[in-house]
C-alpha cells in the first residue's frame, strides 16, 4: 500500500543494462486500478495485456497500447564506479520531446546522451542524462485543472532534481508556458521569470550543482503568439544571456531561429506547430552544447 504522494522503491535487481539500451519494465496490477501517477507524453508505445499476471513472461497477450507511462517514475542504475554523475534536464514539452518521432528516442536529451557516450574519451566516467520534462509544465504557476502538466517547476524541484541520484548539473529550459498562458495584452513580466530562475539556481547550488540556463525558443505562427508575449520572451532571453547568474548558457534560441525572421523557428527545424522543433531541431541544439561543460 502506497500512501498518497509517497514513492515506493523496489528491491534492487542485479543484471547488466548496456549503455543507451531500452529497458522493458512490466507491472502487474491485481485489480482495476486508477493511474494516479502518470507521465502523459511518453513518446513510447507501451502495452496493456489481457487479464492475468504476465510480469515475468517474455511475451504477453496485448489488449491495447498506451502512449503514456503509468506508475513508474524512474529507474536508478549504478556503474562499476558507483552511481553515475547525472545531468538533470528540468523543463516542459520542449524537453519532453513534443513533435519528435515516437519510439525513436529523439528528444534533445537523447541526442545529448548519445554524444556523451560516443564523443568522449575512452575511460571517461559515465554521465547520465535524466529527462525531467513535463509537457505544459510552467516555472511559476500550478494549474489545478491541468494535472497532467505537473506541479510548477519550483514546487517539484526537490523531488525531481535534488532527489535524483548522482545529480551534478542542472539544465533549465522552462518559462515559455508562463508567457503563452498569461494575458495576451498584459503578459507576465520578465522579472517574475528571472526571480523563479534565481530560486532554481540558488537551490541547486546548495547541493553543489552547476546550473546551465537555456534561452526560450521563438514561436511566431503558434496560436498563442502575440507581440506583447514575445517581447517578454526576448527580455527574458536577454537576461539569461547577460545576467551572469548561470554557470553556462545554452543559446537554443540562436541555434533554432530563422535568421531572416528571428521571431520564428527556422522552417527546417519546425516540428509543424511553430513552437516545438522536429528531430533535426532537437539534434541541432544537442550538438550545440559543449561537452566540456561536463568535464569530458
């Protein structure tokens, strides 16, 4: 029995998991159970069996599929050197991977994880990339009528960042939803976002983490775009670039914007809704991240 809001950690399982491997985890629910904990946007096909306990079986009779991850939150692994150091990517749908190809692991965090595996020197200590992106999540605002978007980043920070095993770097790409969900004519002030980011930075540094800030992407053409909202985004990006508050800055905006019209995504990187990149866009920002930031 798990009390509301409490986590449950399984006994350890002793078997080898290759780097970058997909891991299948089966859960058996003895009766009808409401999915009180779920990650809505898995971008991964998951399978629901017919009635019966198939948790230990190599195959199962598929009744239907899901595009979400119910119940399971994370899998912790160790290496020969102990718990790997981890980059924790805190964000919204842009980190969750909206508009990337399903079942292909093409979020920007996936591309970064592959780079850390293939482009580092032999013998380098392993570095994990932990994706804490939740589609529709915000930095400052909790939406009680939109629970699938998760608690605001400031509220979920201790659980999703500080409690992550091996957390050494925090990568922050969040704030665009605070802007686009605010008033079209009188949007949230950029100073409010700055205060929220400073809170994340301070709380991460109390645990000795280095903090990387990413600029917010252009989104002209999206239904929520207004010039007033975009002015906030541009002021927020100017602060991210010049404040000196971060240990490093990843200028995702500069990588993905259209040089001829910098308020919109470059068409080659546009996932189709004018806010989220496609696979090429996610790969481009991952390639722009200097691996030297992580000591490799």
